[in-house]
């Protein structure tokens, strides 16, 4: 059975969907730390990468696609991050995750970061499934595809 994919070229760039809370099927919480601030008094760009990582890891753990010491793991091949609004301390974040694409050995996650109901940033991350012994990409198996499929975003 071939993996499901979204239409070629669509990487979650439909900005309206990426910025809408209803577009995401998985959620996790994060908090803005005082240490996340820069000299301008708003959250530093590196902190947004940490928030995206927190969302990604929570999703992978919840779906069983990351398990400590497993033979099959994920490596990040690409990350895009769009900053949409300033974010300040103190604040709470809700991070939504959805699957944008399922390929042969890789899958793409879309993340939305929300504070007070507004989208403050979006991220797109491409993850490649690898064998830890060979350190080479491996095809997603049926179980892995089945774990991703419920979170697959509808094409615009």
C-alpha cells in the first residue's frame, strides 16, 4: 500500500489554514520563560525553535514514532519558521501539530504556536525515518503510516 501524500508542492503554505487553531489535531502546552527574552524584551528567535521542538517531540512520543533506544528513529532534514507576532513574558503557548505530507521515508509536520488565541508563529519540519544501525533512510512501514494518517491535513 502506497503512503498517502498531499498534492505536490503544498507544504502547508496555505497561511490561513496554518494560522487557524482548527487545522491542528494534536496539541501540547508550553510556557514562555524569562530566559527566552532578548534585549528588545520579546521572545528571541531561538526560543521559537525550542517551542517547535517541544511540539514535535510531544507529537512523536504520543504517536509512538519516538521511543528511546528504538532501532528506527527520526532526523530533522529541514525546518522553516515564520514569525508572525511578538511574544512576551509571561505567557502560555498552545502548540498544534498536523501532518502535511507522508512520503516514502520522510514525513512533514506543520506546527502552529498560539498565545491568547492568536497564532504567533508557524513551522514546517521535514523528518526522515532512519535505521540507527546503518544510519540510512528507511521506508516508513505500514504501522508508522497508520500512526501519522489520523493527523494528515486536508489539502486546500
